[in-house]
């Protein structure tokens, strides 16, 4: 009986799924200053902050933040220099 209860408890626990990868992210440099806007292909949860599409566009157009050179999020966002 005790073994069945433990097995049922293991099945009832929610699984810890990884959080969804964001579409857009800001890479932070020294002193936490945003340096690059990235797409989901570049996502690194340790050095990047998830942002919305609007925040990514704002960073590129008014924030003085550059776009990742590999995946070119500025093209995906419709923002070209």
C-alpha cells in the first residue's frame, strides 16, 4: 500500500518544463547596459533579458542598441539603419 501511494505521488507532481524561449532579447554588457538585440536563435538565459517586440524596436531605434550581426533582428523587426 505504502509503495502505491509513493508512486501515485510521483505521478501527481507537476513537471518542471523549461520556460519558453522569447522571440526577442537584450544582451547586457558591462554595468548592465544593453549592448545587442537578439532573436530567439541567440537566446542565452544567463546573459540576456527577454523583451517584447516593441521593446526590441525601441532599443534599436531610440536606445542606441545594435542588432546581432549573425541573425539580424533589425531586418525581422522591419528596422533598418
